[in-house]
C-alpha cells in the first residue's frame, strides 16, 4: 500500500492530538531542555525516543480526570484553534516572537547563561499575570 506524505502527516497529527501521545511528546520536549543544559547524548536519545513514541498508536486506557489531563486537553484544544485561525499579521507576529524566544532559550540553555534563563522565566511570569488580568477584566 502506497501512502502519500500528506496522509502520513494527517495520521501523525491525529495521533499527536491524543492525550497520552501529547503527554509523551511534551515530556520529550521538556527532557530536550534538560539535554541542552546538561550537554548529554544519553538525554538527547531519551528525549528523541519519547518524542517519537508520541507518534505511535498507543493502546492505553482512557485518561483519568485529573489536573494533568485537563492541562493536556486545554493544550490540544489551543493547538487546534491556533491551526484553524488564518494567517494574519497578528499570528505571523506572534509566531516570529515565539521563534525568537525559543532561539534565545536554546542559546541560554546551551551556554548555561543563568541570567538570561532567569529573565525568560520572569518574562513568562509577567506574561501570565497580564493574561490573567485581561481574563478577569482588568485592562492595563
């Protein structure tokens, strides 16, 4: 049976949007951050294996209702909504800012720049406060 690349992409996207698969891939990405800081080939292999395992068909039971899987379902829903929105200037700008922050984060982890990592954590905390304020009706 011949499978086209678009069919493979659709299958990978469908599997990625399952809670257990999303959890494995999230763990792989978090382990990759530790890998960049520790400069460990073993951690790199483990993170790639975890991320790749997230694309397989996992025969796991339905996830229980707890805080983690509520976070996962929110992440999956956010991802679906982001993919469904059209490419406007705002989406392109957010994507470019996210890629720039990702590049700075990777650089800071590789060179072990603690000050920059602290500034990034502070920036994320402030961004979360702004979002929570907007959700509660407080305008800056």
